[in-house]
C-alpha cells in the first residue's frame, strides 16, 4: 500500500459513496458541488462532488479494506491488516510533515494543534470526469482587424468626384454657377434667330423689287405702261408730237 494506490481507491469509492472511513484517522465526506469558475475565470468546472475530511481517532469501517482486497485479490483479513498498518504510519507522517499529497485528489493537512483537514485539488474536476463531464476552457473571441475595410476600399478603383461632390467636399457651394450655365446658350440661340429673321426680310424686299422691275420692263415693252402713266388725251398729244 502507498499513497498513490490509496488516492486511486478513494477516487473510485467517492463515485458511489458519500462517507469513506480511514480507520483510526477519520472520515472522507463528499457532497454535491455546483458548476463554478476557476480562480482566474478562464475555465468553467461542471457539477461534481466536493470532498472534505473530518478527523476522528475512533473512526471505524471496513469499506476501504474490502475494496482494497477486491482490487488486489488478497483476502479480507490480510487487506485489513495491511491497510491498518499503512494508515497508522500515515497519521504519524501527517503530524510530522503537516501535509500529505494525494495525487489527483488533494492534500491532507494538519493544523498546529494536530487537527487534520483536507484541501481538494484546485481543478475541482476530478470527480466530474467520472460522471461524464469535462471542464470548459473559455477562449477569447477574435475580432476581424479594422484594416480589412480600408484595404478593400484601397483595392477598389476610385472614380473622380463629380463637380457637386467636389464642391461639397471643399465646403464651397456653387448653385448659381450651375444654374446659370445654360443661359449663355439661350442668348446665343435667340440672337441667331433674330439675325435669320432680318436676313429673310431683306431677301424678301429684294425679291419684291426685282419682281416689280421685271413687271415694269414687261409693261414698258408692251406699251401698257404708258396707259398706266398717261391719260388718253396726253397719249394723243404725245403721238402728235412724234413722241
């Protein structure tokens, strides 16, 4: 028997038993332990069993001896005798060193006045694993780097800003210039229309004069123009005088 073997037997007995006697030393007691955080807050331990120790030199019980006999295959009497001798020496060592480590279980300690007490392992999950639970380790959430959006914007070809956007970005408003831009075109078109009308009028007058001249020439050659200018009496006088 040694401390390592005793620790293993105790962990196996704790699963189904709430009170485990160590004859001549005291009792290991168990109770429900709720889920809890580790001291650094980075691990969540699932529900399990807590374990304490109550010192009692009159403690008796054959639960541990029978389990030890079944585990090693020796008879109950031999197992009980060997366990009693080991626990007697364990009690002496505890009072001398004030601390005995039970691997994977915790530490059995002793106060200055000789009273034993138990400090469970800090992980607290030694029993939770036996019930099918595992501790949960919390990991920080990684956020996307803020430069991603900037890099995407840099990769996208930029378009030149419109005049309105350029004006708004510089803080200068130019609504008057934007609205007044079409006005020169209107005045130019209006002047062009007026010049065309004047040209048409001049051409019309010239055409009328030309037509009138042609008519006069035709009338003059036909002799009808004299009738339009002179009366019949004046025409007779002109004929008499050979004109």
